[in-house]
């Protein structure tokens, strides 16, 4: 019954060891290959690392199985038979694989200190572990070379990633501004003071409004936009509303379906910059003198 339980434990540990190794390897793979484009050497190197990890995990699993089996044999068979069985190829391979001293020579590597009757062996690190460690050092230099040493600064992987992220950020910003611009109406509109916004407003005015209001807002078929008198209010919200909905029974049409809310905001903001410009041939004032509310 004892032998059966031990074997069950070993068989239970094998898949756990394999799963843990695969998880660690996958994590390292994701981290090492993140952002690396068209570099097959890194892929091959990572596959080699996974292969070494697989060998190491299998070695640990088989060694655990070997130790448990050996202990069971010692308990069930005579010592002479156990000693004879330990002289086979497996013992030679295991000692080379781990650089471990044979049990009969362990007295030569006993350390001096003792604690609670326990003494420690001064064994060397296993060769498989050391070779894996050396490989990680070499791989680290190769990895640094890909990112920093073997490429121009402007063509480095990190620089390309930065540029791609900046493009994505600009696209997200433009999408956000476009969404916010569509929410502008006569209740929340504010004066646009940016140079680019006013330039766009001037362009819209020149293309759509100069026919009635004159080239510089001096007035014509429509009222003068450069003085202090307004027919329908001279604040940014008033002008926005007038442009958006128009004025019934007049030549002032509604531009709601021809302009976006942001375009209406910008042309209304440009109109406000015409105040006090006093162009030649200005049309006589119409409406009432408008004063901003305090």
C-alpha cells in the first residue's frame, strides 16, 4: 500500500511540474517577444529556451521518480541487490547530469558546520542549470543588441512602438474631438479663440456669407456685422442660433443641415472678431445696440 501511494504521488506531481514549466515559459515568451518585429532569431532562441526548460522539468520529474523508486527498493530488497542495481548506466548518467558525488564519496564533501544533527554536502551546481544560466546571459546581450546596438536610433523597435502609439493617440483624440464637436448647440457653445479655428471660420464666412454680409462683414443684402447693433442678439449663443436656424421670411437661411455644429461655432466666433473693424462703405446700423450681460 505504501509503494502504491508513493507512485501515485509521483504521477500526480508530473503534470503539475509540466504545467508550471509551460506557464513560466509562455510568460517569458510573451515578455521577450513583445514589440519585436520580423526577427526570427529571437523566435528560434525562445524555442530553444522552451526546449531546455522542458528537459529540465523532465529531469526533475524523472529524478524524483528515481529517488522514490530507489527508496522503495532499498526497503524491499537486500542491500546487495540495490548496490548492484545502482551501478548501471542510469546511475552514471544521473551523476554526470547533476555533477553529484557518488554516495560512497559524500564524506569528502561534507561541510564542517552541523545543526541539530544535520550536515550539508558541498555539491556543485548541476551542469544543466549552469548551462541554462550561461545561455540566458548570452541571450540577454542578443536581446539588448536588437533593441539598442544593431539598429539605428530612429529605427529602433522602441522608437517604432512610440510612433505607432502616438498615431493611435492622435486618432483617438481626433475621434473624441469630433464626438464632442457634435454635441455643441446654442445652450453650451463658447467662443473659439484658437487661430486654426478662426481661420476655418473665416474660410466658411468667405464661401457662404459674403454674398449677403459683404467681404469683411460691412453688410449688403444682410445687416452690417461690424457695428454694435444686432437684430437677433450679438452674443456667441445668439449668433450660433441665428446661423443654425436662420430667420423665417428673410434671406437668412438655416445652415443646420449644411454645417456641423463645430463649423457653426467657428464661423460665429469669426463674426465676433469683426466687431469694431469699421470697414469702408459700412451699412447703416440695424436693430438694437447689444451689450453683453454682466
